[in-house]
């Protein structure tokens, strides 16, 4: 054939078709010769999922195509994936993991998932199968814990890292008073705590922080009452939509408010149909206007740098959108602004596997006929921990330029990267700039507000925390310490002189219980002032300890102290009673058992209280003042509260109240007893009246002086101190004088016969006309053995 003939053959249309067919055959043969490496994919696509990752699928498959078309990466392999819907549900994700492992082909790594709640269980169990997991969207700070999730990595930053951008925004607008709301899940709680810590470090005042449910009516009402205007929200969009609808109803939007929410919601998330949202699209658009969103940088913000695929983000996104909208299998999928993270996750896996080839080849294995050969990537099995170690080292050392910027991992497997800042402007989510992990913010487009300027954080709202005055605190502590030492001194006196006749006849063991009770009541006063002192700062945990211990000490101390006096008065009443005369002696052991039972009732009640409805120290608004220039000053103080505190307190007041009333009745009944053997019965009666009167005054002060906390503290503590000192003085000063005059107690031993004779006459002898007993000082009754 001549040259011209050859030229005509090649230039003919049949020659082009033949050439194309031959080329395709060569490509197919080459592809068939490659060994398949399959990834286990987790993608939430169900319509009821809290977050949809369907838009990630085109990006992942685009990345797989780009990787497989490269001759310098995984040259002898073809990287594929098999994905399943985990529905953003932990149980479903665990089930999908089992399907991947036990059904179908061998998987080499895990790609996904999208939601932290469904990713966590997979990451917790994947290491049992020696499978590395790289997520493209899960951002919970908890997933950084290598003790729980040793083989987990992610191309998206931890959600907590975005708090640096939120702090940068607050500092940019000089917002120093901020409130936070968070969905009541561990993930959001951790992010919220991290933000609060950063706020403290930057001298930003936390107005309030509350967990929310689907209908946070109460929480929003509290925010409005406290004048919160800058509000950071940590929640899924399913919780945020009803939240903003309620905000619209309460008027918490417009030029006076600034809201910050996560930026990883779907596009136009506020327009999505939701049966729980009773607002129109127009109303939702009004309330979300100017909302600030923060999210991991979805692309290289410069848009100039070329990624490892050889293209800029702009060019990549055009290919992504073309693929998303042109292929019928993607018709039901939604655009996802974070698709670049999924694309880069595939590249991170491919580069990690590619750099593992040499390390794996240094390992040997025997094939089916017993011949030793170097291992290949496709030799990986779920029991091969050695290959897993090579994979792990390789991926941790990966560093490349992706479409989302520089991709590299720290020692926790977290992506090292920046945060993008968006704002809803004219109903569209608009990229304004970004912030690095140090909080350095860069803006290339200005913020836009519904008013002339950015919202004010409420400088005209000043929040003050009330603490007990230091002078009052130390004065009360000093008085209580004096009371403690007085009780201890009298306890030592009572124990040492218990054999003295005059002391012995007043039942010293019962007196010991009274003194121990007084000691506990003094300690409860110290616990009470510790709860409100300034030295604990905002440490609510220690304040809770003092508030709970104070209640225990006061109640048990009252039961021991008053219970002992009550029991002794009851015994006197039985001795002199004509209607119910004693048939047998009432021993001290009987009375002690009764008092212990009272204390055990308190222990049982407080134990149930603490287990069922524990008390917590929380802040409460005491005073709200508005000045002439509209500056509202809110004074808060710490209060020991629980959900059903009035029911528990009511039970305690009922128990103690009945004891007090019955004690007063008995004291009235024995008011005329002048038998020296019952030498402190009258003093006990007066003490019971004294305690009743002080209790009534104390309750009245507690209920009426709620806005004057310092005065309330002083009056109640002085009442308690007066009660204790007066009671102990009446009971023990006469004994001290008698003991000082008659150290040996000989006078009482000489008159024992006369005293017993007085008692042996019977109850009628207690009458005031009874000559021997009337003299009081000349006759006693031995109750030490009763």
C-alpha cells in the first residue's frame, strides 16, 4: 500500500472508530488487570435523617474516578466503594458495619460516616476489625479521644475548633455578654462547654447557658427576661428550626439580636417542611436574616491554589455540580456545601494506601501452594494488625493540597485547618471570610445587619452576682465557731461530771445528744454561709456540696438536740400523769432509741431526696433595677434548688412542726413540776417554747426578705445562735454552779432517802400543796435509772 493509501485509510472515519475501539479495549484490559480495593461507605441519605449526606456521594465517586485515572497512585489497584445508609442513627450504623464486615467483599478501610452520633459506635468497634476509619463530616470533640476511637481520622475539623472563630466574631464586635443554647446531647454539650471556657479566657460574660428540646419556650423566655441579645446555638437543624420560629413569636430577631449557629446545615435549611414549625417561610426568612454561621472551611478560600487533582476549587466544583445534576442516579440527592471534605477524604485514603505499598511489601506471606511472597494491599484481612499499623502510620503522615485547602492530621487524627464564616444576607448564605485556629479572622466581605449597626450585646444590661459580705461572713463563722467550742466544752463537762448527783439526775446521756445536735446545728450555719460566700467564685459544684450538707446537718442536729429534750419532757409527763400512770420504768435506753429513730427518719428522707431529686446550687435573680438611662442591673445570687423542693421541704416542716407542737404541749403539761429529781424539766420547757418561737420567726424571715439576702442571712443566723446559746445556758449553767459549789456531790447522797420518799408517795405528791416536794431544793427524784 502506498503512503497515500495509508494516509487515506487513517484519515477515513472508519479508521477513527477502529482506533477508538482498540483504545477502549486496551483500557478495559488494563482495568481488568487491576486489583480492586473496596472501601466500606457510610452515608446518611434517609429523608428523616437529622443531617443529609447525599450530596457527598457525587464528590466521593468523582474522587474515586480521579484517583483511578492517575498512573502514579495505586498503579496496580482500583479503588472502589460500597456505601450504605446509616440514617444518622447509632443502632443503624452498627447494623451497617456488620453488613459490611460479614456480607459481600473484603473491605480495606471505612469511609464515613456523616453524623457524629452514628459515627461514634462504628469508630468504637472498627478497630476490632483493624479497619481505619476516615470521616468526611463527623465533628464531635469526643471522637478525638484515642482511648475510645484509636483508628478514627477525619478531614473535617472538630466542632470545638470552630469556637475560635465564634470568639473572634465576639471580639470583633466587642460583644462581652453572650448566652448559649445547646441540644441536650453529649456532642453539643461538649462543644458548648468548650465555648464557655474560651469565653472565660477572653473575659466574655456568660449570661446563661441552657439545654433545649424541640419546644424551648421556657428557655427563650428566660433569655428574653435576662436581656440576652447575642446567642450562640449548638444543635441540629431539626431543633434550630422550631427554635427560630419561637424566636419570631417572641420578637427575638431583627436589628437588636445576633444569632450564631453551625454552618453545616443543608442549604435553605429554614425553608424545609417541618410539622413542628408553625411559621411561614416568610416569617422564617425574617428571623434568620443576618444569622451568622461557622463551619469548617469548605474550600481553599483563596480559590487560586491548585489541589492534588491539578485544579482549583472553582473548577472542581463545576465538575461536581455537573455530575450532580447530569446523572439520573443523583436526582434525589441534595447539594451539600461540604462536598469538598468527602472528595479530600478519598484522596487521603488513596495517598495513605499508596505510601503503604512498600511497607506492606516488606512483609511476607504464603500463598495457597505454600510459596512465600511479599504481601500486597489486597492481602489485608480483618485480623491483620500488622498491615493496619502500616496503614495508620502512612495516613497520619499524609499531607497534600486538597480542594478544601491543606490536608494533614494531628496526633488525634483531627484535620488541621481553618473555619469559614458565613452570614445569611438577603435570604442567601454568603461566605464572608474565615478564621484560623488561633482566632485570627480575615474578612473579604462585610457583615450585613438589619439595622444601621451591629446589634449591641446589651451593655445596658449589667449582670451582678450577689455574695455575702465578707465581714458578715467572718462574723457568722466566728459566732458559729464559738458555738461549736461552747458545745464541745459542755460535752466534756457533761461526760466528766456524769457521776455527780445533780448531773446524773438530769440524764447525762440525753444531754450528750442535745450537745451533739447543737454542735451539728452550728456546723450547718457555717455550711450555709459558705454556700453564699465570695471565696468559691462560680464553682457551683462546691456550693452544691455546702448547700446539701447544710440541710443534712441542720435537720439531724435539730432531731438530736430537740428530740432529746422532747424525750425527757415526755418521760416527766408520764411520771406525773394521772390518766396514764407508768407501769414500768422508762430507761434512758428507750429515750435514746427514740431520738435515734428521729435522726434515721431524717437520713432516710434526705437520702431519698438526693437520689430522686438532688439539690443543685443555681443562680437566681434577686433584684432587677432600671436606671434613668435604661441600664438594667440584674442582681443574681446562688440558691439551693431542686425540682420538687417545696414537697421535700414541706415533708420536713410537717415532721419538725408536729414535733415542736407536741413538745410545747408536753412542756405546758409539766410546767408546775418542781421535783428536784427532774431538775431541768422547767428549763427544757422554756427551751422548747424558745425553739418554737425562733422557728416561726426564722420561717417568716426566709419568706419575706427574699430581696434582702444579707439581712436575711444575719437574722436567721442570729436566731439560730440565740436559740443554741440560750438553750444550752438554761440547761447547763445551773449544773455548772452546783458542781462548782459541791464538787463531790456529797449533799445529794445525804438527801437521797428523803428524795425517794417524796417520789414513793405517788403522783399526788407533785401537787404544790405537798410540803416536801414543794421546796424544790429539798427533794429530788432519781431518774437515772428510769
